[in-house]
């Protein structure tokens, strides 16, 4: 006879990390701006989540909790780098972005959009990815980033305007204007 046992927070975290990792890595890339940095941040986030699994509330969203950990680790890293010499981001053109979706047109468009997103200021980048790529509601993104919902809305509006301007400028350049 088997007894049903409710999953503990440790079970949920341990069993859920692998499924969330690709999304976490993508978010980490938007924060760090480079694949190597995304690898390090995503792995550090997974390690921290496993170490602090007892803090996870079983009735909440694991991905949202892990994104919050990633954000906090990144902010801590930025603070450390501010004290050190150097520590800048790589030029966006040097970031090796791969698109796993089929179709050359989709790959080109996805890369162009991702490059445009990565050119945004960090705060806008993180907000855009959480809302438009990860699908979090404004309120959830505000919780992850620990900012007011109005700030989320403002960052998204600014990001949309900036990206729109980038593509309009690019379109004008392509047509010789």
C-alpha cells in the first residue's frame, strides 16, 4: 500500500529546477548581456535555490521565485563590480546569440529583436523579458524586480518607444533615407 506524501518545498525546488533552467538562462542573458555571464548567473541561481529551498513556499510559482533570486544575485554582482576596476559588458555584436527555432526569417527577426532588447538599459531589459518573453503580469514583474507597478509600466513604455525608434531608424537606413 502506497501512502500519498505531500511534496515538500525541497522536493518542489529539486524537481523543478531543470524545467525552469532554459527560461532562467534566457533571463540571465538579458541581465548579463553575454552567454558566459548567463551560464554563471543561472547556475548560481539554481545553487542558491537548492540551498534555500526551505524558504520556498510550496503554493507559489517556482519560476517567479527563481527569477527573483537571479535578479538579486545580479544586483549584488553589479554592486561588487562597481567597487572593482573594469567589469563592463561585452559589445552586443560580440554576444553569441543562438536561435533554436527553425526558419531563417524567424531566426533573423528573433535575433534582431533580442539584439534590440539587449541594447536597452538594464532595468528596461529585465522588465521587457519578464513581461513580454516570460509572460509575467505587470504585478508579478514588479514583485520579482521589487519595484512599483507604475515603474514596470513606465519601463515597458520607454522600451517600446526605444525599440520602435531603433527599427524605424534601421528601416530608414535600409531604404536609403
